[in-house]
C-alpha cells in the first residue's frame, strides 16, 4: 500500500503518472524499447525532451526572451555554475541574500572560490524565520547578479514578493517552482532541482534570459556553460533521459489538472489547513513570521525532542511518513508540494488533533 509521503525531496508523485511511466519502462509507445534504452540522439527521445521544455514554457508562461535548459548535478551544481558563468575575475562582484539552509549553501559555494561575492543580508540570527526588509538592502554597485532563494525548504519561509534589483536577479526556486502563479519575467535566471515540483531526481531546470548568454566567462567548465547548453538544446552530452521523461509526464499531469493556477488553489488550501491547526494548537508551534509562511514546507515543533520523536513514530505507524524535520533544524516538517493531494493533509491534521488530545 502506498503511504502518505510528506518528503521534502525527492517528493511523492501521482500514482497515475507512475503507472504511465511504468508502461514506458519496458516498451515506450511503438519504439520497441524502454525509455532507459533509447539513444538521446533519436527522434523518440527528442520528442520527450522537447515536450518537457515546451510544457515548462507553457505552464510557467515563460516568454521568448528566455531560454529553458535542463542540466545535471541538481540544484547544488547551479550553486557552482552561476558564479562560474558570470564572474570572469576577482574584480567581478555578486550579492547573496541568505534566508535559509540552501541559500547559505549557495553563498558558501560562491564565496569559497570568488572573492567578489558578498552576503548583503542574512536572517541566520532569527533562525531563518523571516525575509529581510527590501528597503534596508544595500546592493553592490555594478554587481553581476543578486542571488536569492524564493522558498526556504528547511525552515519554511517564503518570499511573497521580490526585490527590484539593478543587477540581474537570480533565484533558486527548487522548492516552489510551478506551485503558484508568479511572473517569471521579474527574474533574469531561475533554477530548480527537478525532484520537488517538477519530477524526480537527476537534474535541474534553468530558465535564463537570453541577454545573459552573451557574456559567459570563457573559462567556465564547458558542461556548466549556459551558452553551450543553450546552443546544444541541453543535449551537449547524454542528458538524464529517464529523469526528463518523468518530469515531462509529471508536467503533462499538471496541465491536465488545470495548470499552475489550479494547483496554487489546492496548495494554498493544504497550507491553510495546517497553519490554522497550528495557530490553535497548544502543543505544536510554527516559528515563521506569519506573512512569510511557506505554502510548500510547514515546519513545527512540540515542547520537547522526546515528544517530537513520539509524534514522528506514531504518525509513521498510521502511514504518514517523512515528517521529521531536516537534521539541522529538528522538529517536524510537512512538505506539501504539487503532487501531495488535499485528502492526505486533511487526514494528517485529524491525526495531529487526536495526538494533541492524547498528549496534553
Ligand atoms: C532541495 C533544494 C536544493 C538542493 O537540491 P539538489 O538537487 O539536491 O542539489 C537547493 N535549493 C533549494 C531551495 C532546495 O529546496
């Protein structure tokens, strides 16, 4: 029996989509072979690849000023790729805003190699429970880009609007891409690991303004280069073909469900159920400043580590799994990405109510 999987990533997929994928596993359509066995330079694979990119463009409403790429190494490889593409020397500057675990990792990856990078704001001292006041931000003059992370997957806070920057705005949207209707033209580069809202593990989508492709550092390692990937339509070398197939099938399903606006409605409903319960709970607390609460990742804490463990264990026995918070954060976390349906969240809230009554 399939459980209610609240994993933060890789995430639960739709059972219908999994069954469709299963069909393609042994013999894909009339090709006589598995998607796993197909040449990445054959027409059936090109069709899958192109449909994935076309669905990204259609569902996210990305205009022709942008190139959409799919690259390997997950979102973390983009932490390395971004400075490597845009910073040509130590004189080139870039700003980072640190609002959580992964934005800190992006900053550390850049800072480690590139002297011109600067962390211009951090919410570390709040325990990553808020987003900085944009009015107080002091951007570096002539920076090559400003890096932000739209949703804090570990601590559960989320930008509700985005700063207007002179420098190109680069946004890690790994944990909230395609989850709500947002104007992607306010960014110059958006990237996201495929294993949360887009599909399964093994790659990252990169949405990049074509203008940025004109000034790539020629010393950037070739497989990381956005201009080379764009020229090769993201088939510079063998792409993660099966991962892209899964993502394509998942996006087909998102389209069938009514697209991003329709899923946003469900996502907000799921989040509201959890936050309403937490706000009225005497046992559990969410620590994030209310206006920045994430609609994708909802962390909460009981009064003690022992109680947290008890909750996680009892929930797991009922088929609610992957509810432990991220190792460095502790507590619990419910991840409610696009493929988590409303019904399991309702059932989880019922379980939480029941647990609270029994553990007063
Ligand atoms: C999950 C996540 C990452 C890391 O993704 P990988 O594909 O494992 O490298 C980076 N950023 C954010 C915001 C994430 O949620």
